[in-house]
C-alpha cells in the first residue's frame, strides 16, 4: 500500500482540488453530476441519468407543499422516513452499467468497472497517492504533533463539508473551528507568527474598510445612472447629453426646485416641434407622453429581462451542493414513481425585490449559494438604476442593502478565515448591511442600528463596532464622490428654522395612527396581491408582461400629476422642505402662498392627495414584481404626502383662528407651523408601520435633519405607528415576504405560547439510524441516505447508536450529517460491500494520540477511507424529553443548533429534532394560535 511520505507537511496537503473524483476523506467538493453517478452505481438499485439534461436547479431543496410549487424555501412537511432493513442490504449485488454514460474524470489506477470485490487495501492505496485537504474544514488540519492535545475538540466535533443551499449552518461547529484556528495562531512565538497574529486581528477591519469604500462607489454609479436615465424620459441636455437635468441647468437659490425654464434642457416635444415646424406642446403634450411611456417601458422591461435571464436560480451551479441523490436533483426532470407526485420547487430570481428578506434569512444561518455573488451584484446594480429611472413606484434604498451584502460576501471570500467559515462571514455581512443603509440615507449611525434591529441575527459588540466603521467609511466616501453635486449624501436632507410646539403633539399622534393603519393594510393588501393575483393567475408564468403592464398603468396614472410623475427622492425633498418667507422657490407650488385662501389651499391639497392615493395603490401592485425594487422611498413618499396635507390643514387653522388658545404659543407668528415638519413625521410613521422598525428609523430621521430638535415628534409618531400596525397586522412587510416565499427563517424575537405541548410532540422517532453493533456497508449506507433524501430530509442526518449496557435501550454514539455521509460514500463508491466503521471507543489520551498519528502518518488505520469517524459529531447537543419547549427553542435560537438529540431520563436515545423540523413545528403552532 502506497502512502504519503513521513515528512509531508500540512501545507502540501492544502493543495487545490482538481476537477475530478474526490481523492480523500477531506478532499474538496467534486462535480455534483459526478458524485450522483458514483453513488448511483453502488449496488443494483441505481437510476440511469440521461445524457442530454435540461438546465435546471441543481440544489436539493425541499419542495414547497403548495400547489404549483410557488415558493422556494424549506418549511418542510414532517414526513416519516423510510427505514432500511439491514438484512436486505447485505446482499452482494453487482451494479449495472449505465447506458450511454461516459465519465470524463477518472480515478488514478482505478479499474475500468466498479466491482464489489474491490479490495480495501487497493482503494486505500489509490486515495493515499493524492490527498489534497481542501474541504470546508481544511484549515483545521495541523501536522504539528504538539497541537494534538489541544485540538481534540476538532476530532470530537467532526469535520464538515460545504453547506448546501437552504441548509442551516452549524454555528457551534464554526465557532469551535474559529477558536481552534485562533489558538493555533497564538501558539507561535516567532516574529513571523506574531505578525500573522496581528494581521489576523486586523483582517476584519481591513475587509470592512474595503467593503464600505466599494459600496459607496457602486452606490455612486447607480445614483448617477438613475438620475440621467430618469431625466431622459423628459428630454436631454443640449450642452452635454450625458448630464442629468440637475447638472445641465443652474441650480436655484434653494436646491431641489427647477421651476424656472432651463434653456439648456430640451424636451422631446421641443425636438418633435423642431422636426415638424409646429409649436411645442409643452411638458404635458401627447408627444411628450408617448416618448415618456416608451422609454419607461423599455427601461423597466430591460431591468426585468436582466433579472430573469441573469439571476434565475436555475442558472446557479456550484460543487458545494449536496443531496445529489434527491429526486428533485435530476436535471433531466425524470423522477421515480415514489416522487413523481411531489410538487417541483419554483424558480426564483435573485436580483428581484429589495433582497432584505433573503438577507435576513442568510444572516439567521441559512445558505443561499449565488445570492450574494458577482453576477447578482452586477444585475442588481444595473437593474436597479433601470427600474428606478423608469418611474415605477419603488426605491433603491432597500436594494442597496443587498448590493452592499454582495460586496461584503465577495471581498470576505478572498481570505480563508471568512471563506471557510460561514458564521464568521456573517459578521462581515452584518457590517455590509449597515454600509448599505448608510449610503442610502447618509446615516451611518442609523445604518448600524438598522443592521442590529432589522436584519442581523448575531450581533456581538465586535460586529457592532465594525458595522459602524464600515458605515462611516461608506458615508464619507459617498460624500466625497458627491453624487448629487450638492455636497449631500442623499437628495432629501433638509433643515428647519422653526421649533415644534406642545399642541402639535396631537397632530403627530394622529400621523402615527395614520401611518400604522397604512402600514398594516398595505402589508395585508400586498401580501394578498402577491399570493392571489401575481402567484395565482397567468401573471405567474409571464413576469415580464406583468412588469410592462404595471409600467403602463404607472405612466397613465402619474404623467398628468406633477407630484406623482416626480422622482421619489425629489418628491420627498420637496414635501420635507420648509417654505421660507421671501424665497422665490415654491417647491413646485407645494408652498401655499396664501394659507387663508381655502381655494388656493384646496388646489394644493387636492394635488397632493391624488399623488398620495396613486403612489399608495401603485406601490401595492409594484412591490414584488420581477425586478430590483425597494419599499423605503415609496412608503416615505406616501407618508410625507399625508403629513404635508395635515401640516397645511393646521396652517390653515392657524390663519383662521390666530387668537385661539391652541395657537397662543405662536405669539402672532403666522409662520410657526411648518408643513414640511409634518411631512417628515408622517413619512417616518408610514415607514415604521410598513417595516416595523423603530430606533434605527428614528436615528435615520435625526441624521437626515442634522438635529435632535425633532426627536420627540419623530419618536412619538414612530412608536404610535408600530403599536397600531402590530395591533392590526402582527407581521411587517419583510416577515410577510418571508412567509410568502417559504424562506427558512427562525425569528429570534417572536414569542410562542407552548400551551400543554412537550418535546415529545415534535421529536422525530421514525428517523433512520446507524447501529454500530450491526454491519454497515457502503451500499447499505447509500440506501439509507437515499431513503433520507426521498423523505425530503436533505438537511438532516443519522444518529449513530449502540446498545446500552443492560441492552434494553440504545445510547448515542454520535451524529453524521447527510452531506458528510454523501461525501464520504462518494470517496469509497467502488467498495460497495466493504464494511464502514464508526470508532468512538477512544479515551481522551487515546484520541489525542490517534489525532497526531492521523495527521502525521496517513498510512495508519485512522486514514482508513472506510472509517467515517472523522465526520461524526461525537458530542451532539442533547436534551431530555421532559425538558420544557422553551429550553429547546433557546437551543436553536441562542446556540444556533442545527440538530438536537432527544434522550429519556435514563440517557437512552429517543429521537432527533433538526432545525427545519422545528421551523415546521413553529409554523404549525403559529397557525393554530
């Protein structure tokens, strides 16, 4: 038997994996099709795979229990798992050949056909010739003998392979892995070791600095592109065609208003008039409307096409996926009789929507391969500029969080500290989310709090500091880039000269109630529209047609109303603005020149009211279409319209009843009521009602106004809005999207009523197990794995049991995940009838010696490819069956457990509860309550 040389170092073991068969127990992931073929050729119950396979999703996600499979998440149906009888698996069966199948990858010196008589020594010899350690836990391998006693936790906890999409990460395992890695760095006493340790400690700060800078650069490009594309619908700049209108024309004394005619800006009606020799019809002519509509439809449809054809989930293929034996994994679409009736999971588009619900799911500990990749980043940024510039009722602030997360994911993966540790990478993603909000609102403090309050799941102080630093870098960089040419980070930053008065608290409370009612019913209506209309009619199969129809409706309803036609950020700025006495800027006639004249007041209120109704309706049908779309700006716009109307009404009351006791504090100042302040308070209330954010939203408003003067009005309205919205609809818009999409999200903030339920009500006792006192062959374990995947438990695994000493029960030996078992079986696929072992009889000293020998001398028994102990978790979390359900809930929420073993009061094994089973139980519990 050949083996590695004795002086082979760990660095030589960390070679990159080649695109071929797995070459060892800790080799990197091989091609998914190749793994599927190898596993199917074990024994005689394999399923042929067609040559010409259609391009389909290659993840083994659980099908959603809905008609048509509209969702793509993993709230599972808790189905009994079909246990394999050991006696039927011991038969020596020769695998049939697959017709028409040619394997381009080969094992060195492997026989031409798979044979159950393939000897253990021959297979071990082949694997020992080349054994690159490039799996998920590659950095845990250390060849230093003196580390064996301190790295025992590595062997006890077991090695892991890469997580599949929509599988839950093992927070505890990743924490142990990082602890071992860091302790090894601290052992070194040389100068080089100290430099490496210092670099490791500063690596997180370096990465968040780069993430903040790049996020600001991407945001700058998106904003500049959106400005020009939005204005192109109206005309172009004669002096420089690539300039947006605000850069083409001189700015007025107060930025934000372009009331006066600009000679450098040429509308499309002017162009048509010069061609035909007729008079220009102005900005509301038929020609202007036609060009406006055509360009808007082109922009929106292009954004939708990019989203659909570049970011469809079926186009993302990665070797990190597991569950290759799952019925839904077959690219050809062929399923066996047992699974033909199962609904197929729907295709999703990673760049569509705001991305915040998916980011929340990822940060909570679930994996979505490709969602934060470079292709999605490009499509999201370009598609966002196109969709916002089309004039649809959507915003770019929410998608900035997704864009920043993509940047954080890409940058963090350049170092193995974060690339090979999903839990550590989520620390960078939390900081990136803060940077996304910082560039969206120019609010680094608010961005940090938003990441803490809304999206992050694990947010220790270290992550908070880095998030704040990342947000600061992003905000400072964007300020230097100056996207609006005004020195402001966002367009609608405003300041007020007036203070608020005590009597206005009544109106602020009223705005809070209105914002809560709007937020609750908006969430309800959008949820039902998405479920019953978008997901239940022909629109489901024609997403581009839906985008075109919504765009046409938007242009028809918005073109004739100047406020509805206005860009979202520009509308909010003008609604927030204070009308200063003597200023020529009327902010598009939003300033009531004569508040005592009811006709004048009503004309302004009527235009704002129409814009508010139109914006509210369009936002309901727009949010959720298949293009990048945020919810912040449309919601702020609706709330600002309501607040401006209330402010104008209060101003009118003051003019008519100046001597009233209520207005006595004004002391005759007829300008003491600021309608813009009411607009800001109303906007905050509406956004709080929709998203249910409180503290972060309040701080964002402080940073937008550069003052704490209006802290009480904003805080009061936000709290009232959230209270009213929670009373009418317990879930915010992001939670409803998670529910609609069936995302596997475990809400740590939700409180459940357990009633008379116990752990026994959720324990899965039918789970197939591996008995160490029985003969386990490669073929028998493959069939057990097949049964597990057929039962749609791809994110689960197998408890490994032994008889108790009195032989009236069974005790836990360990636990092996389905992904780890699949990888191990792929390595030894040739030895179908060879017996597989799980060794657990080591004492602490024996395990230390074994670990040292396993690293230094691969020829020892610990390098036996049929010994799967290396993948076994020998110390899984256990809980007694008489424990309260709240304790079990805290295991999953606070400890991040992926699975929990249930034992009786005597310590005997009873069953297992994995995270997705627990999610399904909580979902059913919530429906009953």
